[in-house]
């Protein structure tokens, strides 16, 4: 909202999830109507942002963050509004490889972290958190966040983003800002680049992990993900669904449809997302039923 009100020319939104009631406690862009209509977050966000500033171009991508997207999209700055360190690690490694700058931001309980990161000019995320692998392992150990922490962190990120876009030469790339919303404290730490950092010093090439055939839950939501071992022919799958009187919404990289009262998205990469399942076991059963009747198309 702040970037749109400021007049940033173009915003690219990436998120595969749909709006849920639990989001409204902290995600001020959405409302109960979005929940009722089961809107995808990026599509609902685009609609609301255009009401704020119709001149801002908003590209909405209801897809998981990936190497492909970070490689193919054209952008000046990445803003990390994520809720897990698995995806943050991906951004960090891609920043090392592709040479882009991003604004890191995280929230947990009453505490937040914000930092402008450019591995070519300062420390990378792995320098900030040498225990990054441990943080990734606890991504879904949710402790919740207090409502006022989110706008404090978001505003700090926007301030850094605007400073970078206007004058990148006068901004620090080694300052970690910590925020205590309960104690109303802002603290700065100067972070040193580690000469032995296995990420930014090695400039490792990022390769996406081999897809997992196990169903996984997206942190903090009722959205579940399954990666198939092959890419999908979306046109063939869409035609199969339409032949069975199932309405299909098409996008260049994915299709969205309802199957047995379950909303699903299928991506060209072979990723399937299922929305609204009450638990992991139910999501697994729903995926299994879908795959059982489409196995000749999906080539799992």
C-alpha cells in the first residue's frame, strides 16, 4: 500500500496463497469479502492497490517463489515479505548469483528485523544468520506476531526501498535494524561480511531442489503443495477438465479449477496447490483422488 501511494511505477506480487480469515489480523490490504470470495492474495491485492493508485502497474503472479521467476522477471529491487527462511535463503542465493539488491524483513512475536542486502556491497543473509540452516528447519514452528509489529517492519522496509530507488549510493548495506514493538525500541547492528561464508564468497550457482513427491503445507495457511516429477501440459489438462464440465481459469504458467469441491492450481513446472484443506492428511487424500483419475495426463 505504501509503495503504491508513493507512486512506485510497477509492483510485481508473488504469492500462491488465497486470503483466509487468519490473515486479517495482520494483513491490512485484505478484508472479509476477499475471504468470503476465496480470492487469491495477489489478485485481491492488485484490485485494492488499483483503487489506491490506478496509475501503478501491478503484475500479479499467484505462484510460489522460484529460481525461474527471479531469473526471468525484470525488477530493480526485491522486497522480502516472506514468512519462512527456506524462501529467504533462495532469494539470498539468487542475489549472490544474479547481483540484485533486496530488502530483508522478518517478524516473530513482538520482534522484527529489517536490512538492505546486496552481497556484492556488503554481507549476505547467511552472514547475518550463520545458523540459517537451523532457521529453515523451524520455518513452520509458528509463534504468531503482534498486529502493530507488521506495519512497523513494513514501513521500515519501504523507507529503505525508497532510499535505495532514489539514491543507492548514500545508503548502508551492513546495517541490521531490530525492532521491539512491545518496548518501542529500534536498534542498529553493523554486520561484518564473513570471508568464509559458504554462500556469498563462493558465489554458488543456485539450482532448484529435486521436487518432492510428499505433500507439504505452506507455513501459516491451509494451502498444501505437491511437486510432481515431470512438467505438466496445461492445455491437455485444461481440455480434460473442460470436457468434464469443470470450469478452468487459465494463466500462462498455471491453471486454476475446482475438483470434487476442492480448489486447485496446477503449474507448468509440475507443482500442484490445494486450498482450504483442514489438515495434511485430508490434503493428501484429496491429492490422491485427483491424481488417480488424471495419472494418464500428469505422467507422475
